[in-house]
């Protein structure tokens, strides 16, 4: 298990500069990269808790240490080398002027000595979809500085060449600011659509009239149209519902049948399997409207006997794996088996470490939610199609149920769709949209997402900024939080390793001593993930063995990852020596180095600008043999 360290300081919910995500110039003390061939086992790890008290002189501290043994964390990741650049110039004046020209959107930027950096104080994270409005390097940088933590690539649009270029730009931006950024590849999934009509304007369907769907490729008319999906025609039964054009037209199945020698043969019973041939369904229109060619078809109360992974998805998944994205999202998941199929395919390409996200947008997925969570690394509340396939008034309560279930299993959850829909065209949001974001955060979500607002909207940076400001306002005014489950439903419940109890105590202690941040050493990101679900109320700095892990934790509530030379050197030493002494002493050194040097001005110990009104937190830990029996009492300071 990784090693959290706690440092007392100003009140929680203050900014942790992104400067903390990189070593100060000239401060690297380790090889350029950790070996990436053999798995690393963090042996005999510990929790180190330190509280600080202000002395008579500014910057003088006293420390009391406590050590708690916790189990090991095993990681099989391959590691990329740390970023090549050792110096961060900060945000350029040109970029700042560009943000200010759009309405003073750089309020997330804080001063760090002579540099300006992006603050890291949010609990809930932000996901932004890329598209024509946000694909240029300048816009990507602005979106990042305004608050984006994860960029979403929508594989329903564009080609692999376009995605390759976007990934290149994101990684270049990440290296420039030495701030890990996650990439979420969102698969298109199966899209069922009706055929074409003889009239280009489609047909007007009246309430109560009968209408047929079949496999015949003939152009449709007022009585029938092709539905080129035999799996749907075979699965529909009498009284099933059929939704078309995003639910604007609705039908009820009257009977299922098949064509034999150009004759319509009705199925005798609802349990009868259709013979080989040309199936059809006869429907009654319950909600009238004009049906046009190629409109979408939804089946809310039927589980279709088909894989959600289409041939296009297979190609996109392989591309996403080889492009080393951090998360892959699967659309139109029906059951946990769908996520199992996706995991086998990703593993088959040799990328076991990529995290998988299930989009919950069908009633059948809601029914199988617990099992889907077990097979997934996270979930998305995809309210668009979910609102089509179930009554709109039920969606808010389903959202709460999904968030609660994800929290219980310690999995990150994204709330998506129409969060700031009006800002696609307007520079300001509606009050209802702001309330929607705040309520999602109060429900306990890890991330909120923008879709069309950032992909094709006219005000992408303003949308990101408004969303971030609502997140920060919700944190500042939060009067109630969803209760944290007493025990998280870990996948390895059969092995009681005490992890949950240690993390629960760690979060409680950090709150009690008003720690400014929690430093977590993690090989796989699992410890940071479980600690994040405790909602300790201050930023969690995850010092990761691999840059890949630091990117993946960007979806976690309040977690900011880093992977510098010191962290990778620590993994190398543990792999070679495997001793508790190495693990603890080196971890404490790097933690103090990261916090007291990396986010301070230069090499001074003036502290971290986390407080208000210029308050600082002095972070100069002193360890004695009494508090650290595995380290000699030579007066040496950690870090």
C-alpha cells in the first residue's frame, strides 16, 4: 500500500499550485527513468502522519511523527521517463492576456514567486470534449488553464489521423506545464437507425396508426420502413416500446412476425423463436410525429442479444490502446458482460493498465449497476440517452443512485450531458444549469463533463470557467456531504488487509489537524482512489511510480498526480532492495522534497501559498530516532 503523509497548514480547500507537480529546477536527485520491465512491489509500506505547530520565529516548526504499518501495493505498469524539461517558465503573459481578453477567465491562475501557475484546489474534476471549437493548441492551453483536468476524444466523429494529432497536442501541453492530463477515449458503440423513405422529407405518423419495420431494402412509405437490424426485430415482443428520433416518436409493438414467400406470418406466441427468414414487427404509434430517414431507434425495455462493440469500435479500441490513452469509455452498455468483453479486448492488445469506464445510458444497465461497477474502473451518468430511454422525471434519482453506488465501490463517477447546454450559443449559463452542476457535486460525483459546450460551442473557455467557479463555490458553501460508507466494497473483500481502516483514520486525522494537503505514494493509483472517496476535504498529491498512473488519477476527486525522477528512483530502490527502511525513509524524503521545495519559491522553506491573505505553511519536517527508528539520529532534515 502506498504511504500517505500529512502536513499541517492553513484551512482546507485552498489552492495547491500545479508547480507542485514538478521538481524545482536543479532539484532532481535520481536517474532519468525507472526500469519498466519487472513489476514493482512496495514492500512493508507505512502511513506517516506529521502535525506542525508554529514556533516563535516565522518558518520554525515542530513535528510529531506516528507510523502505522499497512499492506503492500503491487504494480505491473510500464513507466514512461519523466519530462525532459527541468525548468517551468510559468504561464506566459501572452497567454494570460488572451484569457483576460475573453473576460478575465484566468482567475484559476495564482502567483508562485516570479511565476504564474495553475492552481489545484478543486475537489470535483472537469472533463471537456474536444471538437472543431477546441482542437487548436492555443485553445487547448486556454481550456487547461481555465480548469480542464481530462480531455475527452469522441470517436463518433473524426478519424484516427485527427485523434493522433489531438493526442500529440495534449501531451505537448502536459510536458510544457509538467502537469499530468488524462485522455478519455469515448467509443461510439452501436447505433441503430431506420432506413430511408421515398419522400426525402419522410412521413407524418399519426397517433393510433399501424406501422411496420422489416428488413426489406425498399424505400419506406406511410406503412413501413426498413430497420436493418435483425437483432432488434428478433428481440422485440408484444407490448415492448420502440422510441425513434430521440424519443420524439414512440410506438408500441403489436405483433412479431416473419415473411415467408412474400406472405406475412404472425408469431404464435411471444416465446416462439422466429424462423430463419425476414422478421418484422407491427407497431401502433403512441406519440405522433414526422419520421425521417436514418433516425435513431431505441429499445428501452429490451436487452438486445448483441455486443456493444461494433467493428468500428474494435478498430478504435486498438488505436486508442496503441495511442496510450488513459481511459476508454464504452457506450450503450447493457450488462456487466459487455464490460467484461471490453476488458478482454483491451487486455488482448497488451494494455492491461488502461482504465475502463462504463457509460450508464440504458435502463438495463441501471438494473445491473452493481455488477457493471465490479467489471469497470469507473462509470459515467450519460443523461442524454438515459433520458430518452426512461421518463425524464426519473433521471435525477437514477443519477443519485449511480453516484451512490460508485462511491460505495470506490469508483470514480462522471456526470455528463447538457450541464451548460445554453452556453453553446450564449456567453452566460442559466441559473438552473449552475444548480445542476452544484447538485451533481453535492451528490458526490468525481467529475462533471462538458460535451457540445466545449466541442462545438461558441464560448468553450467561458463554459469551462463557469463550471469551475460553480465547483469552487459549491466547495466553499458545502453544508452537507453524502455520508461516506463505513466500509468500501473493495474487489478483494475476501482479504481483509486493513486498508480501509487505515485510510479512514488518515482522512479523519488530516481533517482534525487541518492539513493543507495529503501526500500519497502510490504504484497503481489504488490508494489515492480509495482515499479520494473518503473526501478528506483537502487536495491529495499522488506521487506515482509512473507518469501513466499520474495521468489516470486525474479523474479522481481532489487528486493531483505527479511522477518525477525522485518517485521513479524510489520505485527502483524498492525493487532492488525491497526493505522497509528504503521504502519509508525514501518516501518521507521525497514527500518533503515535493511539498516543501517543489511548491515553495526556489529552495526556500517559506511554505505553500494555500492560505488566504498571504498565510503560509512552513514545511520543514524534522525526524528523530524516537519517531523514526529506521533512520539514524544525525540531525539530518528530510528533504
